[in-house]
C-alpha cells in the first residue's frame, strides 16, 4: 500500500475519533477562527508544493464529513521534533479548553464544542486542520 493511502486512512481514523469527541454534553464553546490558533515557535506558513500536497490530502479526506475546514502547512526549523510540537500544541490548546483525542506516531487531534483540530507532523513541516462538524 502506498504511503499516501496509509496517510489518508490514518486521517480518516483521526477524524472519526475527533468527531465522536465533539458531541459532549457541556455548554457549547465559542467557535474559533484559524487565526486564533497557536502557531509553533519558528513555524512559517509554507508555499512548498510537497507540504501543500499533504495539506490538500488532509483537506480532501475530511471535507465530505465536515461542515467546514481550513488547512495550513507550516515549515518548521531544522531539528524540530514531534515531541516538541505535540507538547506545544497540547499545552496551548488544553489551556483554551480543547480536549485531546486520538493520534498516531506523528499526528494528534483535539476537539472543543463542534470544532476539531488535526495536526500532522513531518520532518520539516506541520499541517494544521481546523474543522467544524455542525
């Protein structure tokens, strides 16, 4: 199986777990925009075609199952580790009321109200997807 197919399957799995987590009984959280999300220190919005292809794959895999989605690719400084990225996003998002969901060796998800976030890490990039299921 190709890496792309495995990646899409992983994203669908992460999305299904994130969607399940979005249906809690707590009061609805105010929706956030992409510009309100934290950005990893040293990360810059990328125009690299390979990184944009990863973002498009995530976007395309999730789009039929969500109301809206915005995805961005960021280049990260050389030597950035998945543990550093995941720790940064976990701390920042949980502080703002996001609940951690499932993930994989290089991906993670969070939910809050009807919104979810999926994060995908590569050796030189981060892809962040913010979606709404309502």
